[in-house]
């Protein structure tokens, strides 16, 4: 991304985004959030990233649910067709449906959506952990400053 500063690129790398793209909405939103909060400090940037990752989690969850439902409906429709055509075994209906190209493609979309939802969840967990580390470091610095001021050295 041409409009991205080196500092923003490093922050994206910290969450596993090594080649951000203008074509990826998550990348665009993260760059915009980091750019918007650049002068506000690390804490504001982490929270902005958390909001973006929360949005991504919601989007990925919806795509996962949609893909799973589409796969299950398509499989059921084919199983019913096989049953109506005289297949007596429910297990065989399921196997025959699973062997169809359109069902297989829907299954792959469903499995990919599942993995992308897991990735979104892990990214959200990662940013939450980074916020906790940042808070802890700030608390340690405040305590050190307090002790330094109290001791007078």
C-alpha cells in the first residue's frame, strides 16, 4: 500500500499482516485506523485496531454461517433427490451427495470460511493481549516514576 508509513507497516506485521493490499478491506480499515490515531499514541492505536478486528470477526462469522448453511442446504437437497430416486440408505444418499462437484465446492467454501473465522478470532485475541501488555508496561512506568519522585533521585 503506497500511502502507508513504515511505522504502520511494522504495526501490521506485529499482527501477522506482512503484505497489506488495497484490495483487502481489513487491510484498508487497519491502515486508516492506525493513520487516524498516529498522534494519539500506542494505546489509542491498539484500541482502534481492536475495533477493526472486532468488525472483521463479525464479518467472518457471518460469512462462515452463510457458507455452512449453504453447504448443508445443498447437501440436503441432493440427499432428498437420491432418496426420491429410490436410494434406501440414508448413508448412501449422503455419500452420493458429497461426491457431487457442487456439494464439494460448497464444502470447500464452508471449510475456508471456518478457517478465516478462526483467523479473525485469533487476531482479535492477539490485539487484546497486546493491549494488556501495553497497560502493564504503562502501569510499571507510572510506578517507577512514582518511586523515583518519592525517593528524589
